[in-house]
């Protein structure tokens, strides 16, 4: 995949949600390296501040605690941003929880929709006016291969991530003539805290070793491996750059060919 040049993001204000760790932190590092100014959103201040201190001074990184599922918190966070109008929004914040369908509680269902889908909607709605005023913008929604196909025992998560792709396609069409693109990136199993928790869960429930459990996740990928956060970040950076200006409304699978 061709990466956007650093100059194409120089001076652009990028907001990354769920930025404290994993894929979100990798995206923030990559966008900062490509010249963007960063606002980091997440629910825990410590990891956000650590990342902000790590990024180059040119990123002018600002850390703001925000629960993206809370409309008032999102409005407050966007009002606190010191970087001015948002040019790039990466909706990365998300959670995954598993349960057989018959034991999927109302709380689990609503929780998966709230952070994965409603949070994406709320942040896009908050960022869009500045993009429309500027006549330029990039919205990248981090979905999942679970937004492109079904997986057993994660019906609520898969429904939410399918919803993210539907939102992506509809919004992309609505603002296609405004100089703004909206795309989704759909990682397969990626080396994150979430995957490590899933491995621990398999070990606890089945008695398998950690290596055997990891191999089970890797087998979903035809390349037989776990995706790295930096690979997802590279795809996001490309979509944010000038070379991807004709890419709109797409759901790009970063999964080694699991979804084609």
C-alpha cells in the first residue's frame, strides 16, 4: 500500500479516539511522524499523557479524557481542543465482549453498540462542521473483519461493527462532493491488549497453553500470523494522505486475506 507523504499531513489537526494503547497509539505515532498535530482521546488519562509526552513536539499533542459513548463528554472534549478545526478523525475507540447469543444480556448488547457504533457517530458529528467549513477532511472508522463477516459468540460486537461500515458508506455518499472522504479499516486479529485478554480467556476456559491459543487466532489469517498495530496504522495514514483522495466509502480489510 502506498503511504501518504509526510508533507500531505503537515499542519493537519488529527483526532484519534481510543489513543492510549494498541492500534490507537500506533495510529497516533504514525500520523505524528507524518506531520499531523494530534489530539488524543481516551478514557484513562495516564496512557494518554504518556503517549503525548512521547510524540514529537511538532505534534503539539493534547490529551483529553473522554468517553466517546457519552454525548455530553464528546461535546465537551471537542470544545476543549486547542488544535482548532479537526481535519482528520480516526474513530478507533472500541470494545469487544463475547457471549453465546442466548446469554447476550441487554447490558452487553447496549455496551457494544454504545462504544463501537454510537461513539463513532458522535465523534463524526462533532468533527464534521469544521471539515465542511475547510472543504477538506478525512474520517477513518476502525471497524473489524467482524464488520465484514460473522463470527460465533460475538453477535453484539459484530452487529456494532457492521453498523460502523453502514455508517461509513452512508456518510461517505452524503459528503462526497465536499472534499471529505469517509472510509473504514477492518483489522483481523491484531497484537493488542484485547487479543492478549482473549488468549487469557481461552486459556482459562479450555486449559490450553497460551501459544496454542494464540495459534488458534492466527489460523484465521491465511498468512498464519497476527496483524501488527503498525500495519493498521500505515493503512490509516495512507487514507489520510493526498494519494487516497479518490478512496471513499470503502472497507479495507487488513487481515492477510481473511476477508476478500
